[in-house]
C-alpha cells in the first residue's frame, strides 16, 4: 500500500489565489520530505527539502516566499503556492525516504492548473 | 553538462523485443543509483536499485560502470505493459536524489 499520501491530486484555481498541497507519510516518521516539480516532458526538479521542526531548504531559483513549506510534524509537510500564476501550472510531487540514499517513496502528485 | 543525462527516445519496439537504455552521470561522488518507472501523469515508482556488481530482476537487468559513469537498463521480452518513461536516478551523500529526464518506451503488438 501507499506509504506517502498526497492531497489533492488535481486542482484548478484562478490566477492570484493560493493553493495548499499536503503530503503525509503513513508508515513511518519522516524527518525529511522533498518537494519536486515536473513540467511536461521534463525531469523532476527538486524545489525544496522540508525538515521537521525547522526551516525548509530551497533550491536555487525557487522563491521561498512564493512556495511556502511547513513541516510541523513527523508525518505531515505542506506546500502552499501563493498568488499562483499560469506559469506555476505543473505537476507537484512530494517524496520521502528512510535514509538519505534510500529509494524514495512518492506521493501520487498534484496536478495544478492555474487559469 | 547536466548531472544525469538520458536519451529521451522514444524507443518504439514490438512485443518480445529486447531494449536497452543508457544513462550517464557527471558527479563521480555519486553513491546510489536507481531506475524508476513513470507512467503518464503518475508518480514515479521504483523499478530497481543498481548495484556495482549488476543485478537482475526478472526480465530487467541493471548495470553500473563507475569508471565510465554510466548506468544501463536492459529489458528482455518486452510487454505492452512495459510502455512508460524510465527515469535514471543518482544520489550523492547527504543530498536528495537527482533525476534524469527519462527515456520513453513504447511497446506495440
């Protein structure tokens, strides 16, 4: 069964609104979660690393004030896309693993469309 | 140079064919290697880890060449259900996984 649950799977919103995506680890406590973004026909690009109880680490070029990450518990991390624009339309996916070099467990992804 | 490079394909093969994908990585400090499978509009799923000695899982064989910094995936007796995008993934100590763009495979009857 799934070890990472991501919600919602699909969302359409108007430009300027904010969207919150939740990622839950079901079978183990995840001190670290990763947030990726994937544009059509592109690879998964790491946006940020979310650490429980501390600030997230953002990759170069990712605006931390636009993509707010909260990891308040060992089982839940959230990504909020603030003031979404059409160029933010993408497939957002979270993942976690039990060790830094272990295979990742992915959530089922969130397909965001901003109109 | 990109960190992980793959031939995007698509590879169009008939059922029963054998097909091989290659992937190169730029960082010699990379320590862990994986092949993931991603179906259209779905999350990636682990297909297999890649070990230095090479490893096999049914019709799938993965190999690693550290000297040349490339990884391969061989699929024998292709099935229609093998149609997907195959992602090459590498990892260095203490970092998140790095994904290639993927190689698309289409198996036809």
